[in-house]
């Protein structure tokens, strides 16, 4: 998709469609069909769309009136959705080009970025494996009504990199587990690192054995697919901070549950159990291009969680790289085991601040539904940093408790810690487990089990992987200040 700034006056814009946001509470609409608005047929209600053809005095073939709701409530988050919705609406009708016309009251870089992000995210389809479908590509989007200037060019470029990197993560998540094994994730990471000039290293089973990563290796032992720990590094020539940010993403390419096997119903979705790893990769793709002034290292522990005669059993006790012993009560609580060793390794590499993203628990879906990422932190300043980045990026996150009293839930009679905490507060006990391995590093854990996958498509976003929280992770790095 080409994305450009439109310099022609509105009525002379040559496009398949002119997209005009219409507000419920603005009497004097800049443009459009006063009769329609008066008749009540279209009043600008949020997410109502109306397509007009051959509008007199307008060069564009069509005008898409896009209901934007109340103008005072129209924020970039709304704008992002509306742009995605308009693009998907036009694409479904084989319209290939459009021009977005925003009024002066919303003509800022924030809104320009939201339009570009929404459109690029809306353009994504998880249909790679459908044969014979006529791919409806969208060719070009232009923006008009914004003040012309270089800063806006920068905004558009940045928004595009962010959304494309998010789509990169979505495409990876959508790959089925027979195509995307841990080795293939490593290949993808290597190609990404080569394309964007990042450092790349992969730890194989032998290396992980040397390092004593018993928690990760225990999960991997039931699968014929060899595990790996992928490390991708970004270094800046002009560090504005002595911080070294570590982004850790859960990379379970398929989670059958292992010996504590999951029910068949819905198990096919467990190909998305590497969404945290994909998000971290997507974030590095954007970070490499946007070049924040802080060092960032991504770590993706990659395994397949399978049952079998070699698989880890309930009751097994493994020794993590940190030296702690773990009683594996439930082999389906595998994410925390692989993340434990990845967090320890991140610290060993010198990461001073840690953020992990993981489809970690069904319990976070019970707690927060599909709308908010569950956010846990062992450090107030770090929690605020990530919440601020999330707000700026438009990812919804909700702070959840971390309190030492919950540690009791993870007591094991036979090892230092148990890998499950019983029936209640499952998202919290999972986070408490990770906290033991973040030790004294400022750390945030993002449980994305409820937000990384969209069960029902939305008008602005296809069903399937969402790419959350790519934009937040990038924003965190870009806005980093000591
Ligand atoms: N990958 C799952 C969590 C999950 C559940 C992600 C639903 C997306 C949707 C994780 O590995 C898991 O199985 N967690 C268990 C933990 C339990 C055994 C303590 C769970 O949530 O049931
Ligand atoms: Mn599991
Ligand atoms: Zn899992």
C-alpha cells in the first residue's frame, strides 16, 4: 500500500473514494450531503458508514461518509478503528485507492498516525493458506486536511513501520505449528536480523544444557522438534541512557498441554502460544528502523509442548538456570518454565530492565476478558513506564497485583517452588512465579492470553492474531529516559 500526503484541494482529489469522517455533534459539516444528515438517514453515529457515488463537484469516484461519533470523544484510538473499518469496507467492494479527509480540528500528527496505523492494520488478512481466493489488495491511501510539513511525513513513516511490524508479528502468529516449528522461528528471526542490521544469536539444546536451563529443556523434551533460545540485539551509537532493555517473549509454537493434556475443543488455537515471541520480534523490526537511544535485546525461548514417552511428567523436579528447583505439578503450565530461564539469561546478558510478553494463563481471560492485557510489575516506576507507553500506543492494559503473600500459593513440599498455584488467582500466581526469576531487576510481565487473538473479526480488524503489544514495546524503547 502506498501512503502519501495529498496536496490537491479536496474536491480535486483523484481517488477511488474520499473518506470523510462525519461527527454527530457538528452542525456545519465541512462536506457531504446536508439532506442526508437532515433526514436522519445518516447522522454520523460512531462506525456507521455510507457510500455515495458521483457526488457533484467532487472528482473522486465515491465519497465514504464515516460516522465518527461525538467530536469531543474522537481520539486517536477511535480514529485508528475508523480508518481500519473504512479501509476494510472499501476493500470488500474492490475499491483500491482512497483519500482520508480529516477536518482541521483533528489535523495533528497523532491523528495522521492513527489513520495510517488503522489502515495498515485493517489491511491484514490471515488468508495465506487459502487457495484460489482473489486477493483484494489495497493500493494507495492518501491523507489530506493535515498541515503540510516534514514532521507529518515522519509521523506517517513511523506509523507505517509500527503497523507493518505489528502485521509481521500477526503473520508469524497465524502460521500453523506444522509450518512454524522452533527452528523456523529462529530462521525467521535470523532473516529479520539480517534485513534490518540487528545482532543475532541462537542457543541450541547443547548450549542450553551447558548453561543449566533445566526448566526450559524439561518442557522441550516431549517434542521431536528441537528447542532454541533466540537472541536479537539492537545497539545505538548514541545511547541516551545506561539502561539495557530486555524484551522476553514466550515462544511455544504449539501448546498441547503435554502430559497434562488440554481438551480437544479449541486446542487448534494453541498455535498462537508464541504470540509473545512474535510480538517481541515485531517490536525489534520496528526498533531497528526507528532507532531509539537505548540498547534493546530480545529473547525468545522457543519450544513445542507435547506429550510422549520422553515428555516431562507431573511430579518431575527440574533445576532452572538460576539454581532454583521447580516441581512440575502441571505440564500445561509450561510458559513460566521457559520464561524463567529466558529471564535469568537476559539478566546474565546484562539487561537492566525486563519486559516479558506471554500468552500465559486462561485465568487472565477470566479476569479481564479480551479487552485488556494483564500487567504485572515488581517496580512502580517500571509499571508506570509501560502503562504510559501503552496509553500512547493505544494498547489497553490493566495493572494487576503482585504481593508477596501470594508466594505461599506456589509452595512445593519437595522443591523450591511449584509451577502452579492452585485454583484461584491463576494469572497472579503465574506472574509471581516469573517474579522469582526476574529477581531484583525492574520487570513488567504482560499476560496477553486474552488479547493476542481475536475470536470474532471486527469491522476494523480481521479475525485471528492481533499483534498486541508490538506498538507498546516499541514506544517504550522510543520514549526511554533515565
Ligand atoms: N498457553 C496457555 C494459556 C492460554 C490459555 C493461552 C488460553 C491462551 C488461551 C498456558 O500455557 C496454559 O496452559 N496455562 C494454564 C495454566 C494452568 C495449568 C495453571 C491455564 O491457564 O490453564
Ligand atoms: Mn500450557
Ligand atoms: Zn502455553
